[in-house]
C-alpha cells in the first residue's frame, strides 16, 4: 500500500503560530461501508451523497511550543465549552496520523468546533468533524510546505480524515464520493475518498434529503463496535461481494437516471446494513418502532402517488428520506402531514446534495 506518498519530505520550521477554519459537511451513504480491516481499510467499497446543511465548522489555532516532549498538547471546545471527554478520541487520532503530520508535537492546538445540526440529534458528527479537523491540519502542512498541490492537499486530507473515522474521508468533496478500490471507478482507493468521476444524470441534481430525527439518544452500539462484528460474521463475504456489485449497478443508474432502480438499490442497502447488525454475534437492533412506521408509510405513499420517494438509514434509528427536487413540494407536504408525528419532538432537518468542504 502506497502510504509513503503521504509522508512529508521537506518542510519549513519557522511558522510560530496561526489560525485556520474549515467547514465540512456530513454525508449519507447510498452503498454502505460496514466492516473494516486494520488501519481503517474498508472491507467493501462505498459511495455517498455529500450534504449541504449538516456541517461541522472547526477553527484550529496553533502556537509553537517552547519545550516539546513526547506528548501532544491540545484542548477541544464544542460550542465554546471545553470538552475533556472528546480528548481521548483526538489523542488516538493524533497517534495514528503523527507519522504523516510530524509537526503535531511541535505545536499547542486549540480546536474549537460546532455543528450546524443539533448536538443531540443522533446525527453522527464524526464524519463532518474529522473531515473539518483533517482539512485544518492539512492547511498547516501547506503553510509549512507551500509546494503542496491542490490535488495532493485534498487526497491527503481525505486520507487523514479516514484515519479519524472511515466515512469522514467521503466528506470533503461533493456531490458524490466513492471510497474503496473498485475496478469500475477510475482513481478509486482504499486509502481516501475520490469525487465520483463520471457524468451524473439530471434527475440527481440537487437531490433532496429530509432527515427525520426519530431518536436523539446516544446509540447503544458504536459504529466501531458494529464494524468489528463483521469479523467472523456468517454473511460477511457475501455482503462485501454485494456492495462491490452495487457500486457497478449504481454507476449505470447514475448515468441513466433510472429512479426506480435507484430506489431499489438504496433501500436494499439500508436494510442490508441493519440486517448485518441483527445477524452479528452479539446481535443488536438500532431501528426503533417509529423507524418501521415511517418506512411503511413511505412504501404506501410511493405506491399511491407514484412519486420517487425512498429512505436510507445510517447506523441509528433516524430516517433519511431521499427524493428528486422536482417532486419536493408534494413529498414535503406528505412528510409534514404524515411523518413528522413519528419524530422525537417533531424534529426533522431539510438538507440536499452539496458541494463539499469550504475554507473559511
Ligand atoms: C453505517 O465511519 O462512523 O454510516 O470508521 O469506525 O469511524 P468508523 O465508522 P463510521 O461508520 C459509518 C458507517 C455507516 C455507513 C457509511 O457511512 O458508509
């Protein structure tokens, strides 16, 4: 594996301090990543829509340390509040990436972060959060080595984000990103996400995602634990093969604009992800009764109306409702009249496909 391409060669040492901000979006997978090998290498390929409204905004201030010792020096703030409980996760992340960003021990960092979506919404902030932090760190690397090209910058930022959280490597660019080496996707890699490199049919332009917040509580089982349960899972290899085939299928769907085929693939992926959880040992269920109520309502409404509404799920109880922009009016009306009642405190978020992270 060519990780050596991400080990820096020469860089300046005379940058004493600075500050940098990035905003990075969340993403929703169409073909799901579930199962990983050592060093955050995915067991299967995945593809996601990048979102627009659900984002993490991170400001990173850095100042050169007088005496460096063998430890990292940093503090993390969420919405202005010092979050000591976030620090072990960041420390593990820094340990993983220090060989690629050797300046990490030379500076003290203040990481100030906030999410545009409610903190306790049950929406995972690890993808947008790790991606925003990786981009801030890469901006420092660029400060130290001005020869870095834009192409290298984004590739390495995605590579670094992946080491924080797998799906984070798909949160840098828009509007579709593939992660995992696949023979049908030019340039794809297990090490970083790549912007989907082919023409996408007009039907998918500005595709809508309304997120129904069914359960805002902490998940009982983390994604990391769930991924690990794919080791020795009775159906693992079949699932990995299916995901590989689904990438080939979705490529032709994205070209043809066949919305019925899109719906069938996306819903099957979501239910297969949860079927993997239910058939792990130990097994677990992240859907809630209201998740199923919503799914059934979507199916009846689709049958009655002929509209192209479908759902997907991430590793939780919330439901992402996907639909084309030109059907938005009728579908939003249905969501408000029929589905919001199943959301915790009636909460939902209107989002859509987006164009990636921004330097602020
Ligand atoms: C179900 O990226 O959160 O959302 O690599 O352990 O941080 P780690 O896991 P994470 O897993 C996300 C899984 C998923 C599917 C997906 O986004 O592809």
